[in-house]
């Protein structure tokens, strides 16, 4: 089930993005919708043409005035896209639910710090881990424009979920290889997910404050790296407290 959670989530996100692109390309272009409706009649005059669209169920109609309203998207295409949308949503929600359930599952065996240079490990996460996060954010910045231009508002929402999932997954991988010890796989999942969520939240908030939404800018990459390094440093700073807690528990047990 662990493997299926990731497979379902990934498949759901990819299919959802493909669905938003399919719906967008079946509607009049967002940059000149009236002109597209006019071309449907073989005319270049778009004056007085009104476009009505709906994302679910997917539909698009052109109102030429005088009661002349015509469907831009065929009913058959609308029905097919609606059915596919429901099925994809089921797959996506199942993947999300199964992924969330992993945060309360079996923690797995504990990994000790025996023979590990914790100082070197910590520095590796704060440097190489932050660099990896910067590269990931840079890639997401490009995908952000692609998702919104081709997928519209739903594409932007799917991108947001994809970005959170991707950054969290990267955070988990980095924590497993460079994160605090001792710990379990469950600890890494939780810390990595928190790091990914915070990085995305910081980038989103900074983009909103700068008035650049919905498009991320290239400065999001270094910002994401700094945010990740700060989160990782805070997580490492809690390690001595855990050690002290273990010592206290042992003394009380003795």
C-alpha cells in the first residue's frame, strides 16, 4: 500500500494536469475568446460576442446576440471530459488519503547516530540539501507558467498540489540521507513534509506580497533554498533536546 500511495498520487496529478489542458484547449482561447467564437461563424468581427464557459461540467457557448447562442464545445466532448474528470478526481483523492495515512503508520526501525559525523551530516543538509531544493524550485517555476497558461485556473490549482507534493517528497529524501539522527522513517516523512510545506508557503506568500501571482519568478529558487536551510537548522536544533529527553527517561526508568 505504501508504494500504491505514491503511484496513485503521481498518476492522479499527471492525469489531472492533462485533463485541465484538454478542457482548456476545447474552449475559446483565454487571450481572445470572442475572436475564437467569431471564427466559428467564419467571421473576423467579434463585436458584441459574449463567451460563457464552465469548468465542471466542461462547457463553452458563444452568444452572438439576438438569441443566437451556439455551443463551442460539443455535448459529447463535454460528457466525456466530465466522466474523466470524476474518475481522475477519485484517483487523486485516493492517492492523497493514502499518502496522509502514512504519517500515522508504522515508524519503522530506528536509525542510530553510531559512527556518523553529525556535524558533517548537518552541514551537508544545510548546503547540498538547500542547493537541491533551489534546483527543484527552479524547475517548478517553469512548470508553473506551463500549468497556468495551458490549464487555466484549475491547472494552477493542480500545480499547487503538485508543487507541495514534490517539495515534500524531496524534503523526505533529503532528511533520510542528511537529516537528524537518531530517528525513524516516520520522523523523516514528517520533517521532510513540514519542510516542503513551509518552503512552498514562503514562496507563495512572497510571490503574493510582490504582486506577481499566479506566476512564480526565478528569485523563488534562492528564496526556497534559504527557507529550507532555516527549517533544517531548526529541526537539527531540536536534536539535543531529544537526546536529553532520552537520558532523563533512562534515569527515571533506572
